[in-house]
């Protein structure tokens, strides 16, 4: 790589006020084992700004009521806030209509819902489902389960040593038996940004519907589902500065209207009798029971917060920070970076020679540095490299060069302990 110039006035690292941003995140201002907390586990779950915390607090203090069902003022205010959050999600991913946005517990629930409601009614023994080698378990296991239920076959796009997908034989994997292609936009284990727009275009040219797992993409880059032309796009709130237990997915309205409900209960119905139930319109047909109202409101507040900084600014800042960290780690002896794709987002997975990643994580914690150690719910990726686990540092826009330097110091300390 070229010599770092990130500290010059024109650097993306100077384009946002990271000091002001950090003041919005209370959890960052603490010590762990006598050291200032350095939180580098954002790919697992990001921290929450006061704006999100206060939005949730306001709902519980002032507006706590169920949505869609009450004529009293609190219910009306709760409904307005909940549906307002849906509109924010719609705008955030550039869907055509609020009807195309379904609230779920997270990306995992969304994949399972689409597998069972959209794909299962239309799949037969011998049909095929196409995923990639880079997928999170949440975009593998639901499809394996569906194959076991139906006799379908799971096909996998292979990967290269760099951590990029091997697309040399991609076209041949798209057949008249392929009922859906489901791929992640960004790898949670390696940070690889997949060329999903080009992949979608090839699939759609053969009439194959496409699901994109955007859980690792939406915190770091602009997403436009109309530009991508995917049929479904799923993501979780807790990785994008929103609460846990809330997420959303986009589905083209015509597809959602044709899909049967996945769960039955309250609010997903128009009328119920013992002889017949008439289902509600989309998106409510897929939101059975009392929803995570506070979570949706928090998700909307998180979107507001990210947009106040600017998605383009976030992307540029995090790219510069990742480049800085990559340069530093690449220069270290006996440290191996796992995943060297040309196009990456916010993830640096590595191994220290002769030190198990779980030991790395434990030693780092003693120095106040929070990273992830393990297989990252991507065991096929680990198997590809012939390893059990990696240490993973993952960045957000509230991280700093100084925190990267703390990461480097923690690596050196670990090496000294095992020397």
C-alpha cells in the first residue's frame, strides 16, 4: 500500500467531527480493566447514541400504548411514531412505498420468513437455491432447512483466497431450476463487498428472484433497492446503532401481496371467524402480534442520526480508518490478515502466529480493547482457510486512529506474552 496521508486536512478522517459524535455514545466513556474502552466489535453489534436511547425512553415515558388498535391519544401517538419509522426505513433504502417495508426481529427472521412464505410454496424436489461461500449462518441454515423440507438442492458460489467470490463459473450456477439467489452484500467475517448489483442483473436476466442480506452493508454505505433491483433486502437494527430485536426487510409489493402470511395472530387479519380468516393488507399481513414498537422507533431515530452525519461521509471515514488499520497490521511480523479483497467495508480479520484467537480476545480485553474472536457465524469461511477462528476488529464512524493504535499496541503486547 502507499504511504498513509490520512492526517492531512483533505483526509476523510477530518470530514466528520468524531469527537462530537463520540459524545453522543455514553457507553464509550468508560474504562475496562483500568483502560479506556476501545470498542471494535461493531460487526457483531454497534453502540447506541443518546438520540436513539432518548427516543425509546420518550415512547415508554409518554406514548406507551399498542399500535393500530386504539382510538385514545396514546395509541394514536404510538401508531404515528411506529408508522413514521416505517417511512424512514422506506426512504433509507429508497423503496417505492411504505407497503414494501416489513418490520421483523432482524435479518435472520426476515430470511426465514421469505424462505417459508415466498420460496417454499413454489419449490419442488430437484429445484435449486443459490447462495455464496461467504454467507453468515443466517443466510445458510434457513435454506438448508428448506431443502430438507422440499428435496431442493443448495448450490454455493465458491470463493477465492483473497476472500472474494469466484464468479468465473457464476453464470452456469444460474439455471432454470434456480428458485432464488440469496447473497450477502458485505461479508461479516471478512468485510468483502460483493458485486451484488452485477450479480442481481445476471440473475434477473434469467428470471431468478434475488434476496440480498444487507445486515453488514446498511451501517456503512448507501443502499438503493430500486437501483439494485433486488426482490428482497433484509437487515437488522442492532448493527446500525438501533436497538436489538428489531429489523426490517424490503420486498417488492407485488411479491409481498402474492405471499401467504408466515405467522398468524393479531393485527395480521381483517376479519376472523371459525370458518374463515381474511388477512390484512401488506405489510401488516406479515406483522402478527404486538410489534417491537419501541424498537421500530429506535430504528427510525438511528436512521435520522446516520443521515445527520451523511452516509457518504460515514463510508469515506470508515474506509480511511480501515485502510489505516490495514497498513499498520500488514506491517507487523507474524500477523496474518484473513481476507484481502480489493473492496472491503469496516472489517479486519487477522491471526497472530501461535496464538489462538480466543486467547487474543481475552488478552485484548485486559487492555480495554473489545474485538470478536471466533468463527463469526461463518464456519464455511473458516473451513476454506483451514482455521477454526479469527480475531476480528470491526469499525464504526465513532472509532479513531488512536483506537487503531491501541489495537496495534494490544497485538504487540499479545506477541510479547507468547514470545
